[in-house]
């Protein structure tokens, strides 16, 4: 994709975001101005001073909710692996090349 296509796609995206955002702003502005007018048209009910209840109030007793049982959750640690002896490593070092005679070349003078 060349640079001109990238610039065009970027500008198209910004224009789309601006158009959608502008539509939301315009819709909210219109709804905000219509709400007070609609509220003024509706009548709020009023209580009359001659309110006379026809029923006596009743007292209702409700049993309290029983307490939930307590559940203790104990998570035990996993058992350790069985103990094993560490592996034994044998290192064999070769001796000197001439035998085990203390380094004499084997020739007598």
C-alpha cells in the first residue's frame, strides 16, 4: 500500500468518526431541548387534603432469615516426593602415560 493510500484511508476514517460523533451530539442536543417541553405538558398528580384511607394498616411479622451454615475449606499442601539418595557420579582419571614408576623414562645409565 502506497503512502497516498494510507493518507486517504486515514482521512476517510477521521471523517467517518467526526460524522458519527456529530450525529450523536446533534441528537443529544435535540433531545435535551425537547425534554423540558414534554415535561411541562404533563400534569403531575397531586394529593388532596381530604385523603381518607379505607383500610386499617396491618402489622406483618416476617421470620428472620436463618443463618447460613459455616463451611471451612482447608486446602492441604501436596505431599512431598519420596526422599531419594542423590546419584553417585564416578569420575575416572587416567594415570600418567609411562606407567606408575614415578616418571623415570625406563632407561638405565
